[in-house]
């Protein structure tokens, strides 16, 4: 996510406008340090349902706990896995490896859920912690090497490649720990209610409480990158899909306007953002 000299923006108001658009925050695909988190995050914009909801009903933002894992996974299967651009291009289908990667970072206790008055999870922001590797640490194992699913292995191979070309800690030499946004997903029926903005703000609170200054995401969806920029994130790395090849062949050719990988960051600073006051 994006690092900047604390451009404090009125997130609650701007997010509501942003989420009313077609790129409702369910299409985000953030990178993760391949050692202990999912390198993939999506904001799907096509999944829909016939459920009727009260647009004025209240919801709360809460920490995701171990007992929530089954419900969170069910939501991701409905609103995330099917529509992420790379998953769609590969026709990924059922993938237990993707499920495991998606849930792995929950143990870092910095992921949040939006819950309606009926107790249903209507949004999630799964985050993880990136810790600066020690100088004596051995190079991390390639994520793709341990994947048995041939299609998801291609996605992990892309993440490995980005990992080789870009290291967020090179940009922030004084940071020992960074918050890594992984999956931000909102139930199609509840978009436009400010849920993604509230989930993001709750992550800011975690950062402030734990003296973390940098929020980091990687987007493979054009729409998600645009949304994150409107939330105050800025780009620190990009790579066109056309430039990523294996055996001379381009690996990913998702439908336009999804043309490449973008890493974006946001720096909070140590002060409390105005939007949280």
C-alpha cells in the first residue's frame, strides 16, 4: 500500500463515492512476502446475487478470530476467487492451495471483518505482517516450488518474479515491520455503504497501535489500483503482464483494462489521521 508523507484524506466521504462505482472494493490483489502470506489479492466486480438488503442497516468492524475462518473462506469463494483477473484468465476453479494461502496470514491478528446486524460477514480485509529479514537469513523458498496446483503455480511464479525484482524494505530502510494488505473483499449486495473504507481505517488503527508506518498492497486489477490511489496510495513498482514470459511466451493475458502488476504503498506517519478523529 502506499507510502507518502501523510497525505491525510477524508476517507469516509471519498470511499463512499468510490465504492458506488463499478470497481467496488472487492478486486484487490495485494502482494505478500512469499515466506508467510498470500501474494495475491482481488477486488471482484462481477459477482452478483439476488439477495435483498436494507441499505441503511448498521454494521460493525471486528477482528477476524479463529472461529470465523470457515465463514471468511466461504465469502472468499463467493466474492473473490471466481473473479480476480488472473484467476479468471486461467479458469482456476477449485484450488485448495489458494484457500490455504488466503487464510494463512489470519494468525497475524490484523485482519478485519464487517458484520451486519444479522451476524453475517459482509466484508473482509485480510492483512499480514512483513518483517525485515535478518542479514543471516537464508533466501526464502520460492512459493511456486511448493505448489501442486498447476494453474495456481503460475500465479505464484509471477509473485516469485516480482519478489525477485522488488523489495519493499529497500525503499524503507528504517522500517522493521510493514503491514501487507492481502485480500479486501465486500459482498456485492453491500457495496456503496463505505465498508471497504471502514475496514481500511481499522487497519490504520492497528498500524498506529503497533508503531507501523507503511501499508503495502499489490494490485493485478486495474480497478483495484485506481481505488487504492483514490485512498491515498501511490505506486512504487509496476510490471506489464506482456513483459512476464516463460519460454518466450507471455504467461498472463487477462482481459482489458488489466494490463499489469502494480505495487502501491501508503505511509501513515505516527500521528492519528484526521479521518480517525
